[in-house]
RNA sequence: GGGCGCUUAGCUCAGUUGGUUAGAGCAUCUCUUUUACAAGGAGAGGGUCGGGGGUUCGAAUCCCUCAGCGCCCACCA
């Protein structure tokens, strides 16, 4: 191996970490070290399904953290000689972008309007207060979304480069761009053709503020105050009342039944009979159902359409009628359900009409109190309520027509096949697989993919309108694949023209868009150019790894498996590398809302990118980790040390570069290093960048503190023993720089450039053979190093305890140890003598395990 | 209620199949300008490895059990 290339080294007088990032980023771009070589064969490609960050906010520490992990692994494989497929994507599709665009330009989207090619936004980021937003067509709105996200994307790209991500930027994609739209629509049409996608009119979780349907995966529970209300339903047979408890008395008008458990003796006599709803005088049946809980409330529950998901189950399984009273804006409808017939009831309903759910509750409680049907006062409680994760008011359940993709939530056999796909992945760390299984096993319905929003990928369908202007949902009009991407709100289906839009006998475009996950679930296909570059796709898919955070296993990871299963009958990747979260130093999940959070850019400036990467890669894979500037300081110290020790080694003159390391301590050091290389290689292959750092770093500090100190004097000499040390030093330096390269790409490239012609990042990755192939190894190298370090440590301790400089000479040293130990000492006696400043030395054999040392320091020269 | 993870020094964490006296960094204290590095270096103090029980020649490590913390899911009358 070429440890010591024959050239003048360019070691700076005063090595520094300042501004090395800008210099090397420019250099790497110029020589193209990150470029994916698509000519490589599949076995020589390492492909990464990079998470596309949402660009609507700013880069946060969690992203710095997890993207660094992936980059370290990517750099490792690149050094191993693989062609690394490392794309970046911008997730600019979806609600966060919509909200920014509305506020930034002062516009709102009306998908029923048609495209205006000469539209210009009324404002550019300076929307005055009180401005009424201008309604524009969906294509115009999307143009503005693209315009704004492009600005944000520039900032993100700069920060990712500054962090040192070795992304091939020519592979960039966006989740709203043409390729993503085409991919997403084509995959949807394939799902539709194979029966994996279907539309259905059904109860749907609905956000009343965003006015869109929401999927199970986007729900979260929040503890909210509420109150139990005891309400009397009159028995139709006149024998008294039935008391129910509810937290939602405002829904009495939508009550369609009462249910109790079949074994509940209190209510058995009521099953099959009816009761009358208070205030609204509607006769509703009493049913038995297993899901009713005997010990909850009074044991008998009011079924409304719809108060919660259990209501939906009862409604479906008991074939109950539908009485909708809550509108899609979260207010009580103007029209009462048909079942409400008496004048008193109609008048009561009129008092609720138009009110929000909350206002309606206040009113109805007052009415019940007056009528005497409220028993006692409401008893306050707190209970979990379902929210859309981005929403601010509880979800309602409305009946609406939506598109679904089958995900096994209603089909045990299909569910099993998704569980099986999960087992085909290697999970890092392994226990993360439980989260996946847990989620798939808990699915209660198919995946709802349609959203009543604007900035997203349209459902690529139109519907014929019959003579009554009613859409024919069962026979949608589909675009051909070469028409994709389409926007049904402005494009026209084949065989029709624009004048027929919305009129009887004509057509209507589906105005819904797909859920953001419906597109993100296709990132391997989008990045790998499934639709337009089959040769490339075959080379990168299934991808080697999906790196991602654990909270989106249920969304992104699962949905990607679903799409891949349908489209390719395989898992989408071989490995799933799950990263942890960043926690505040107080160990709470780090929140963006905290005012004085440091930005990544400030940290890059303050400590250097390598130091920030050091912090990120010192966390074990998958473990939630506290944000720590202290760790970054340590990382900077390490980088500085690497500069200095490189300067030292490269300052030693190489007399003959063909020499083989032969001195026992030099060989033992190289053997220890070879062990580190072996362990690091295995660790990287298992995505355990943290172990690589730990092992390499531990060796590195020992190397600097003990080995270099021991051999320093000998290395300056010109004897045969000297040559052994010099070669060992160079070989170790060469190896250490490469071991650190995936973790600390900037400083390693800097020190490598002082003496090597090519970029360190093009490899090769070190091997244990490369270190030892010309060396005669010894089995007891570790014991030798251990023994020598111990003696050295004794000498140092004595000097410290004697409160004197480490340079102080030792007049007399007596070492007692086993014959073996004394042999080790003897084999590097000169190094020890030089490092310790020793003169008279006596070696005494004893048969205890521990070495003992007696020292007499020279009188202090001062 | 189900599942998963965690609990080791003041703090943040390693400790890979059970094996010398349980480690590192930070923090604290002491010494030290040394010619790669003072934005250095050398050392010291500090832990009954969450509690209890078991297996074993031997347990931070394996088993049982209890407790605390965190997360995911479920429950929502």
C-alpha cells in the first residue's frame, strides 16, 4: 500500500478548521464526487430512499441529526466502491404550503374556477391586514405554490450542502412536480384498474376548519374537558324513563338508537322496543350489541350519526338509519332530519340550526334542564377526543364520497401480506418492527386518500353527468397514461370539450386531491424514475435503505410498502433505518415553538459542520437524543486534534517508504488498528455509524496520547528501528483519516489533501489486510500495549503526584512484573525511556499479576 | 387495557455471544507552557449498575417479579 506517496506535503504552518466547508463543497462539486454512476451494475449500487423534507418551514435540528446518519452510511458505501444513489426530494405538496401561499400572496383557491394564464398575485409577502383573499383557479394556485417553495428550497439546499450531505443534486425531485404527479396518478390508475382503489359514500372523519376528510393515520388524541350529561329517554310503553349518559347532548337530534350489552339484565326487557328521544320526540329502537359496556355510564348508550367511531360500527352492523345534523363547516344544519316531525321538535331544532357544535350544546343543555329531562347537573370530566394532527377543533364524522386504497384494514388476508412484507425488511434497530406490526394489526379501515384541498395531486378522474346533472361515480372517465399528469379541474376528458363541463349530459372533474402520503408513498418510484426510465429503476429498486423517523412508520413507511406490494410484488427496500428524535436538554421533545432555539446555520458557523455531525453520529441508531452543544465542542476538539496529529506525522521524514513495520510495539499498534477497521466495517454495514465513531475515536485518542508519545523520539531518528515507527505512523494516519471520513468529511478531506492527490471520499475504505498484509503479527500484541501503557501511566502519575512537569527526568525506575510482562517492557525499552525521561532502570521478576513500579524522580531543576 | 423502549458516576451515555479491579466524555479538583496541539497535555476524586428474588464457579449482562420514566396503539356513551 502507498502509505507515503513521494511528493512534497502541503501542511499549513497553522492548520485551521475555519472556512474549510466552503472550500471543499466547491471542490467536491467541481470533481463530482457525489455523482451517481448509472452505468454500475445492481450489486455495485447502494440506493437510498431519502426522506423528502417539507420545505414550508426551516431546517430543524431533528433533520440535521437524522440526515447526517444517512450521509455517513452513504459515504461509507461510496468509499467501499459502490455507486451511491442518493437523491434529495422536496416535499412541497400539501397543506403547510397551501397555508403559506394563502398568507403570502393574499389568495385562496377555488377549484371550480378555470385557469387564468395572465394572472398575477395581488401581493408578494406584504399582504395588508384586512385584505380579502382573491379566489383563483387551482392551476393558478399551484403555480404560486411552486413559486414560493422554490425560494425555500434554495435555502434548504444550501444548509444541506453546508452540513456536508453527499447528495447527488442532479437527482432532485419534488412531490408536486410533473414527474411526481405523473407517477402518483399512474399508480392510482393502476390501483383502480386492479381493484385496489375504490370510492365509496361512507362516514368519514372530517376536519371542520380545513374542510377535508382525514385518514386514520393522521389522527391524534387530545385530552379535552367535557361533561357527562344524564338524559332521560321516555319508554314508549309508558313505564318510566331510560337514563343514558353522554358527553355530546347536542347530538340528540341525530340519535338513531340506544344500545346495551346483550347480557345486561337491566336492559334485556327493552331490546326490540322503542324509546322516545327527549325534545325531538323521535321513536328510536333499543338494540343489543357486544360493544356496549355494562360498566360505562348507565350501561346503555345513545347511538348518533355520528358521534364517534363506535357509533359508525353500530350504525353499520345494526343497519340503523342516518340522521345527519352537523354540516361540513361544523355547524348544525338548517334542515332538521326527516324523522323530526312534531312542531315542538321542529321548533327546538330551529333554535340549534346554524350554531357551532359547542354553542348547540349550551342551548340544548338549557332546553333539557327546562324540560326536566336532564337529570342532575352535568358532571365535568376530561376525556380523549380525536383531532386531525394539524387541526384545532375536534373531528366530526360526516357522510361523504371518498377514495380509498385497500390496506388490509378490512381484509385479514391482505393485512397478513403487509405484515409479511414487514418481516422482509431488516429493521435498524430491530425493535422498531414492533411499531409496524402494532399499527398494521390495529387498522380499522381502508386508507382514505382523497382530500378536499387544493395544493396536491389531483385524483385523475372525471364523471359523466346524467340528465339530472348527477355524476356517475361507478364509471369514472380515465385519462390515458400519455395524458398524465392531468388536472380534472381544468383538463377535459377525451371525447368532451370544455363547454360540457358541469352541465347535464356533460362531465364533471373530480375536484379532490390525493393525500400527501399517497404521493410520498411512491418516493422510490419517483426518485428512481419508474415511469420514464425503466433501466434506471431496475438498477436502484428495491432500494437498499429507507431512512426515516419512527413517528411516521404508520404513515410513510407503511404506505410505501402498500404501494410497492401492489405495483412490484415486493418490499420497497432491504433495510429500514429508523432514527430517533431530538430532545431538548431537559429531555422533552424539542419544539419549534420555543423562541430561542438555535438554528443549524448558527451551529455550523460556531462549531463547524464536522462538529455538528459529530454530535449527530455519537447517538446510537434509533435512540432519542438530547440536543447538546457540549457534544459539538467535543467534536470540534476532535477535528482540531486530527489537524494537529496529521501535521505532526507528516512532519516526520520518510527515509525509505518500502520498509515494513517490524518493532513489536509498532506491529501491535497496527494490529489494534486493524481490529478497529474490522469492527467499524461490520458496524457500518449494519447502519451503526455510532459504533464506528466510538471505536475509531477511542483508538484515535490512545494513538495520540500514548503511541505517538512513545515513538516520537525514535521516529525522528534514522535507524532501522526508526523506519519501522515512521511507516507505522504513516500507515495509522492514513487509516484513521479514512475511518473518520464518512463521519467528519470536511476535516478528513482537509488533512488528506495535505499529502494525497485524490479525494478521500472516493476511497478506498481501509481494510485490515491493507494494514497487516506485509507485517508479521504477534498474538500477544494487546497485552504488550496494555503493559506498556500501564507502566507509562505509572510514570506519569508519579510526576503528577510529585507536582512536577511531565518532562522531569526519572533517576531510577524499578519495574516488577511477570517474565512475560518484563519481556514486553524490554521490547520497547527505548521508547519508554524516551517518553518517560528515564535513566537507570531495574527489572525484577515476580509472580503476581499486577505490575508494580518504584520511581525516584530527579531533583527539580528549578 | 395491549405493545415497545429506557433506568449504569453530578450530567449525557458506552458496556456486542455472562468472564480480570464496571468504562468514556462533560462537569469538579490538582499538576503542567512541552519542540503536532494551552481552543493543549498529564492525573485525581466520584458508581452497592432502579428494588427484590432466581440460574451459574461467576450476573450490569440471562430468567422471574415489582417500581418509575418515555413512546406507539386501543378505549372515547
